[in-house]
C-alpha cells in the first residue's frame, strides 16, 4: 500500500480484529499486512501500548508444544474501538467527498 499507517489506524485495526475474537501476534500481523507493508516488529510496540492503556489484556496458551500470547480486547478497548471506528467513518467520508468532487463546493 502506498498510504502510510499511523498510530490511530494501527489501534483501529488491532482493536477491530480483537473485537471479533482473541488473536495472537503473528495472526494480527498477517491480517494487518493485507493493507500495509509494515514489518512484524512494528506491531509489538502497538500491542504493548494498547495493553498499557487498558485496551487489551494478554494471556498465554500452549499450541503444538509452543506458547502463544493471545490478545483480548477489554470493555475500555471496545469503547475505544467504537470511537475510532466512528472517526474513521467520518474521515473516510470526507476523503471520498474530496476525491469525488475535487473539494469544490457547487456554485
């Protein structure tokens, strides 16, 4: 993708994925890579920050003899997700309007 990712967009994507189901780091990175060419290492500071802000909790679970760290959204995270989702919708609509009309008001 040619459009850069910023912190609010990472937050929105991570929270939207975990809002549907708990997810482990690699799983999150693979979904996010569908819309971004960011490196896996970029995701882990985002996950840590979301934990510190109380939007995610973490638990470990064994899978095929290895330990996976799963991320689960909190109620506070759900509120943040809804707020970011609304902001994204407004932003997307505004960009679409400019793209479609050139940003010029009808005279």
